[in-house]
C-alpha cells in the first residue's frame, strides 16, 4: 500500500501509515491511503522521473564544461560553440524540470 502525507505530499510504502511523516513529522492521522489507480501512477512514473532527474544532472555537468571552455577562450568559433551549447543545455534542463512538475501535478510522483 502507498500512503501520502496530506501536509507535505511525501509518499510512504507499507501495510499501514507511519506513526509520523519521515519528511515533515506530521502524525499518522495526516496520511491517506492512495487508491490502487493513484498508486499505479506513482509506480509507473518512477523510472521516467528518475530519468528526468538524471538528465538534469548531466545538464549541470555539460554546463560546467561549457563554462570551462568559454573561460579557456581558445578562439572565437570554439567559444561560440560552448556558448550555444550552454544555452541549449539550459533549455533541455528546463524541459525536464517542467515535465517533472507536470508529473507531480498529476499525482505521478
């Protein structure tokens, strides 16, 4: 069974709700059991949410590499490439963040 804290939104697996929320400390009474359909949404979307978070992590790494390349200032075409990549990475990162937000809004978290 999957339980959701109505105070902070934390979900917890178990036969019963926990005595207190592991995130915010709310008491057991603040948990609701998710329906089978709601729980399925959470479980099915778990991997895609993880993929989006991993993409965001890679974007951060690529962004830092682009900044390093820009700081090295080898030549104008090289710097331009790093600047373009840096701008594209920001867009990719924001898309994944927006998708995660959409999943959360639809109970897929």
